[in-house]
C-alpha cells in the first residue's frame, strides 16, 4: 500500500463520521442500522445505510447476514487480510431487528409488484409485502434489514427489509423534491 493512502483513508473516515458526532464532547457514535457482510477476502464488515462499511473490533456472536447496531467511541484504520479498512474499535454490538423506517411514500413497481418506501431520512428501501397499499400512499414500514434484496424482491434496491409490516401514516408525507432537499441541508 502506498504511504500516502493511509492518511487519506483516515481523513476520509473522520470526515464521513464527523456529521454523526453532535459535539466534540460526545463520547459515543451510534451507527444504525447495519448488516454484517462477509467479503470474498474473508473479512466481515458492517454495512450501513449512509456511513459506508466498517471493520469491527468486536463481532460478539454475530455472523454475516445479521442485522446489528454498533456503538463505539474510537475510529481508526486497521488491516484485514492485507486490505486497509476504517475500523470501529472498542465497539459494542447488539441485534437490530424490527427496524422502524417511519413514514414515507410508497412506490409499487407496476410490472413486478415490488414495493419501495421513499424516505427523506433513509432513502429508497425495498421490501416484499405492501399490504394492499398503492403508490403514493403515506405508509410506515418496519422489518429486519437485509443486504440480499434478490431473496426478497425481484426489483433492484440498495437495501431491503424482510419480514416487514406496513401501516398507514396519520400525517400525509410530502414527496421529496429538490427544493425540500436544499432547504434541509442549508
């Protein structure tokens, strides 16, 4: 590995995680949800919705495919089978089942009948059962996270919920537009 690459990785990891820490005195960073994923090189990483993938110091009794929540106070760079990864060191780990995505807009692919929840907080999430709701309905969805969407839905999605439940939201959700996005991130 080139010597200039390691500082760049640490800098990138610190930048990516800086938004998770509300103040310099905050001791813990919670990354939720995440799914453990085993790579071809034999390393197991925590894949998260927005923060990317991380090597963990402590996996507890969890294995690849498990939905977990990880809390840590230390971030460093560590090698696994010759590859450098951002590592969450001195971490605690717990099961993360029945994750509630909250309210969002339902989209149903008309050709394959694949439901997706469009959420301002979590983006586009696929799931298997839409319970008779239609595209455009404001719904709340919960379930277990899975990185293997092909086992859940025939439609492509970055992340999916398995064993999901769905319910109507009391307050209608407005479609996420470019103007709302700009206002949110100013």
